[in-house]
C-alpha cells in the first residue's frame, strides 16, 4: 500500500521560500507519476505542479510558473516542490499525490487521476 508523507510546510512572509518534500513508500516509485495539489481556504483542491515518472516532463499552473519547481529523486523515493517568491495567495494546504502508470510517459493534472494522497502540509504566506 502506497504511503505519502509531506513535510516542509510552514509560515513565511511574502517573498520568502519553502521547500516541500514528499516521501513515497509501499510501491515502486518510478512506476508512478506525481503531483502537488493545493487547497486554499474555501476553495477546491487544484493541481499546482505535476511530474512524470522520470522527471523529464513537468507541468505548472500559470500562477506559479517561474516561482515553483517540482522535482523527484527516484533513488530516494522523494518528490519535492521548491517554492520561491511566495505570495499570500499561495496560502493553502499542499498535498502530494501519486498515480501508477502503465507504459505512460506523461504527467497528470486532475484530482480523479490520482490514486494515492498524503495528508497535506500547511503553507501560510503573510503580507
């Protein structure tokens, strides 16, 4: 059974940086595409960034392009989200998600496409 454990959230001022980590266990990590979703207060959970199985393909929502970087280490079974130039609107609970792939080289953008989820880590950005 796949387990995902996020860490690295916290409270920062606008312009600051955080690095989120997600530890994957219970499966063969390079058989999974990964994603970072976020849910702001009173809003639905949406994709923030996604990455394919080998890290060669990535996706970012427009509002985080140039500020966030998703990466993965298949030797360490980890996925990361480096967040720079944080803004108050980035405040949300951030969730790590995994989806097993079958001969697929792509990333996935929709919540329903992911089968495994972490419990989330809170990121709060103050102005």
